[in-house]
C-alpha cells in the first residue's frame, strides 16, 4: 500500500497527488486536513488541524529552526501526528509520498517507512529541508531538469525529473486559439493586484475579452469586456477558449496552462523560499511564456499580449504529458509493486 500526505494550502498539492495516485492504478491512502476528493482512488483520512491558536512568536514553531511547523503543546498537532502514526502502525504501508511536510516525512521514516519527497522549487537548503531531502528514498521533481546549483550531488543522484504534472494531461487539447480572449487564472494563494488595476487593464485592451477565474467576484464591475467567474473547479473550458492566459508562477497553475498549450503572461508572486521566482527564472531560461516581475501598467498590456502570442503555447519541454505515469512507475517500483 502507498500512502500520500497532501499539504492543505492551496489546491496544487491535492490536484498533483490525485493525478499521480490515479496513475498508479491501485488503491492508495490519502492523509490531509482537506476533505476527501471525489476522484481519490482509495481511502482518505482527514487529519486534525495543527495551526489554530498557534503563536509563531511564542510557541517555538520551528523547534529552534530544526523543523518548519511544530508548535509547542498544541493539541491538534499531537492528534494529527498520533493519527498518522496509528495508520503507519496498523496498515501495510510500504511507501509514503510526501507533498509536502518535513515533519510528516520524518515521522514516517522514524516508523521505518520509506519516503518519496515531492520537491518544491526555490531555495530549499535550510536545515529542515535538508533533513527531509536527505532521508528520502527518491525526490520527485515536477519540472524538467534544470540547473540546481544549491542542491548537493546526493539529492540530484536520487531525483527523477518528471516535468509538470496536471490533472488535465490526458484531455484533448483544443487548437491554438486565434480569438482575442484572455483568461486571468489565479488560485487561492492570492494576487497582488487590485480590482481597479484589473479594470484598468481591461479598459486598456478593449479589443480583448477578459475572463477572470479564481479571484472572486467584483460585483461593482462595469467594464464591458471583463467577466468574473469566481472560483472555477474545472477551468479547462476557459483555458481552451483563451488566446492568452495570465497566471502566477505556481506549479499547478503553470502545469494547467502547459497542458492546454496556451500562450501565457506569467507574474511570479512572493512565496516562502522564493518558490515562484525560482520557477519564473526557469521559464525565462527556457523561453516559455512572457514573464513580468509585477502587474504591468495598463498601457503595456497590448504589447505583452502580442509578445505572448508570438511566443506561442509550445510547452512540450516543460510538460510532456506523461509526468504522472512516470512518477507512478517510480513509486510502484519503490513500494515493491504494491
């Protein structure tokens, strides 16, 4: 049996884990604070939260910088770890796939369970990350091979670069769109742009129709070429209709744009460990999408759309479409075919 720990922040970890678990072709155990997804192929255990009431300044949440999140005397944390320990004790778990938690990876290995780490971009050589990456049997990198000057050879030797992983990888791709329609695709992590800036950008591009997904509704919007959809569970139809997609540099959002083979304007956001800026730098090196450091002035948008269209939506070097299958093969072998 293979177990998956799924981090609860954002939706990317969940989408990625579901995609890989389904590619395994066998039942898996899911562990997360998130509710069970309908498409999960097996059992799902909802874990207690470990953050409510925690005080980062007084509860020594990093245990003297040795870990990332272990607040002192927190009941939810104790119950969470006890539940995971009980499952590792009582079930025939041959491998735990961790996406992501240093603490859960360490807990599993202390139970004698091998661990596969799903890597995150950015500067990950702090003491806690070193512990998790050092103990891992394998590191799954959901991006193509690229320079990693701060990674030691021991990590690189056990890393499998599978490329971007998207829940949409097996869906048929619509022909590249010639319509002047832009999709602003955002997630739950937040966006450093105001409604006024968004309306100004749409007003500066009157020959483009804007769809906005994942950013909430703007009930006061009177910009005729701007339509808010709120949170969209399945953005694939909107991706297929888009001539250009504007998104952040998160792994899941880029994987979905890559799966749709769409031209893109990418705006990296501030995240821990410089995650999105590291990904943006990789896009620039690979000449994928058009990367801008912050939300542009309204007058710049027509030229940015033209640049994105000229660059096109050929993401094959970033996303081959078989990343989940390749990751599943590695995990199956580690778990002894179970």
